[in-house]
C-alpha cells in the first residue's frame, strides 16, 4: 500500500501433462493497481496480464483440454489460441441519497494464435427497494475482426422470510430472474429459487429453469446440499433437450491435535480450532449447523489468510449451563496456519435462588452474593432472585443489606438448593 493506492505484482509458472503425454509449460505476470477515494467513495482498479508463451495453462484449462473430445469446439478456447496480453479497468461509484450504484468496466485482450484485439465494455446500475434488489447492465463487445455485439440484461432478486428465529425457526427463500436481450431482441431467461431450511440451516437447495432463444432449448435443474457438523453431502441433477446430468459428493475432515480428535464437514489448508471449555451447542459465525461439541470444541474452516477474521460464538440455541465470557476473537493467520483460539468460560454450576428479607421485602437489586469465605459467587437479580455459580453447593451464602453500614444477611443450605423454595435471608 502507498499513499497513491495499492500496487501488487504476481508471477506464476505452469506445467501440465495431458493424457496423450503432451506437455505444456508457460509463465504469466500480473501488475494491479487499486485506489479508494474516501471523499467520494469511488473505487478504481487497473490490472494488466502478460503471458510469456502460448503454452500457459490454468488448472481449468488443463482439465478442459484433457477432455475436449467430450465438448463441442469453441472459437474462444484459450488452450487452442493462447492468451497473450490482457488489460482491465474498473470504476465503481455509489450515488448519494441511496440512489444506487453505477459501475463501468473495460477489458482489452489479444492472443498468440490470433491477430487483432478483442474489446469489452460494460455499464451497470444496481439498487434495492425494501428487500428487493435489481441490476441493469449493458455491454458492447468487439472481437478480433471488429465484429460488434450488444447485450442488455435485467436481473431482479426477491427474498421471502418467515419465522423470528426465537419462537420459530427462521426460513428464507430467494426468487431471482435474469433476462437478456441482444440488438435482435429477446435472447434468454433464467429463473431460479434458492432457499435454506432446517432447524440449524443445514439444508441448502436450488431449482432453476433456463430458456435459450437461439437453440430453442429449455433446461431444468436442481441442487441440494446437506450440511452437518461432520460432513457436507451435495447432489445435483439437470435436464435439457439433448442431455441430462447428475452428480453427488461428500466432504469431511479429521483434525488430530493435543486437545483431542475433531471431525469437521470441510477442511482446507488454513483453518482454526475454537475451544470454549465445557460449552456445548454454540454455533460459529452464523453457521447453525457447525456447533461446538461436548468439550466445547469446533473446527472452523472458512478462514481467509493474511486478513482479519472475526470469530463469533452464538449461544442462542445452546442448552449448556457453561457461561461464555466474551464471544468474539480476531485472528489474522498466514496461509497454511492452524490457529488455536480459546474462549474464556465459567463451568461452575448455576443456581437460581428466590430469597427475601425477614420482613418479606425484596433484597437490593445488583448487590453481590458471597460465600462464607467472602468470595463473590453471584448477584441479586430482579424480583429478589439470586443468581450464583459454584463448583459445589456452599454451606451458606451472604447478601449485603446495606453496603455503607456493612450489614449482611445469610442463608444456610443443607447440601441441597431448592430452586422452587423461597428462602429467608437472616
């Protein structure tokens, strides 16, 4: 970062070998510049790429080229023509008075195996009303032969919610529709429904219908993802005029460390082990399906390296009697790091005791509750209800009657506390 903006440089070397033993090797370089203007909230970015040879391959290029006999040949297949140079520029500007956001982008590129330059320009405007969001975009493209193509798109997204997540589980369904036009008229339409269901938001689902005017083809598809604390199960199915496709996957992970063995539903090279001793059933960063186990441990995988990651434990659906003392931690790990994050808890057993003064009046709200050794073990709550935490039931407790005069009353227990009884503090 510099006072004039952020500048970055990136270089990559690729080497790939196809099933037919053909080998490709290449190098790419990238220079990028980003600037944010605080006064106007404007974001500006420029990036340039240089590919030193026609044989540079990304991982996706390699997979696609390896299986190209399964696919229809495309005029823009990168592995056939080879990327050479590319330059992109973007500017994003929010409008005042909640009038939305506008953005402009441009992309220029050329290839080793083809003469001429390709150019793309796009304008977009987005805004929202209530919970409904919408985006209009217009783009103009020129290929290497300067052939022009214009395209317009209107996207709208409407969310539906029910349940307050307190008395009833909160559910969400999102309806979206995207319609595209070219200079010749209607081009395509894509309608989709996505949602989250389950007591712990463990089921993600989606249904879509896509219609293409050019091929007069309509495709249907659906996908499901079931997320549990120990695995993610995915499935999908799609059907069009000439083909159908289905698929499924299961992901899971195992972490063995000094604190035990944890099974998680996914695992990457950078993750965190959260430890809140004794706190069972707390979920992390809104992931209700990812909860602490009986020891208070949970593995959290979506960690972004070299960035601040906020880790928040939510005890709203936890039935544990363990008290969480501070529910937020911040880490900024290196890539490949395993971060151990400990939260402070109080595992002493909680007790609620109804108590009154000898004359039947309530005890003073907010006063401390002490054991007979004068250790602070609780507080007087509303309605003269005492809240204490102890490892073992004390033989007695003391409650202040008048702090200034150092006057106390006491309650004696016979190795048991009856939470349905009203005690007299004498």
